[in-house]
């Protein structure tokens, strides 16, 4: 499964339990064809769902509130818009394509999460940022261009702050 559209994190060495949990969660969401597998990075699973991954993550947030007992092993849910081979130029092209969807008056920041790569976060940011003609705002931007490097493949997403679902944060009392 090279082309994934959702990343789910779990505790290290808890992947098997998290995979079973994901089957149940996506069944509850009516997504019986969701497919997940280990990413090759301990504690990180990748999956492919038919529904829009941004909608899936929103529905998961709602499900956490309705059925918190179903979330014992998974930790974070991250939607992915594009998957590319890990390389500076490939990441740059995918990120710039997504950046076109940022409204002209909106602010953004680039966030890089990387595992099993020799690429440096600064190099990735420097390859992308100069070509985006939008105002950068590191604290509380309107949009986040998220770069998730997972060894050989990289997921690139354009998300709004708070769109990544953290099970732990969702379960904290207000």
C-alpha cells in the first residue's frame, strides 16, 4: 500500500492491537473497505480509506466523544492529501500544488515530521516556502502544510489547525 491517505499513530510495539482497533472504528463509520498496515516505522500505521480523509478524521473526533472506550491503542489520526517518493523535489512539487488552495489573504506554516530519512527539516522548508506567496504565521496560522516523511514515502497534507485528531486531547475534560 504505497498510496495511503491517512496516518494513525499508536504506542510502539502496539501496532497489532491498533490495527484491530482500526478495523472496528472504521466499521462503525461505515467504511468496511478501509485498509491499514504497518508503515515500517514503529508506532505508525498507514491506511487507505474510500471517504475523504479529512471527513474521516472529523468523524473519528465525533466517535471519540460518543464511544471513548473504543479508543485504547490509537493515538493520532492525520489526513493525507498526496503521497510521493521521499525526495526534496517530489515533496516540493506536491506541497506547492496543495499550497495553491491557500486563500490569498490566509496565513500558513510548514510543519515537518520525519522518520527514517537523511533529509533535514530546514532543507524541506527552504525548498517550499520561497515559492508560496502567502504570509507565514508560525503561531496560529490559518493553514498548515504538513509534511510527514516515513522513510521511502512522504505524505503531504494541507490542513487547518486542530484538524489532526489526538485521542488523548479529545478525552481530556474541558
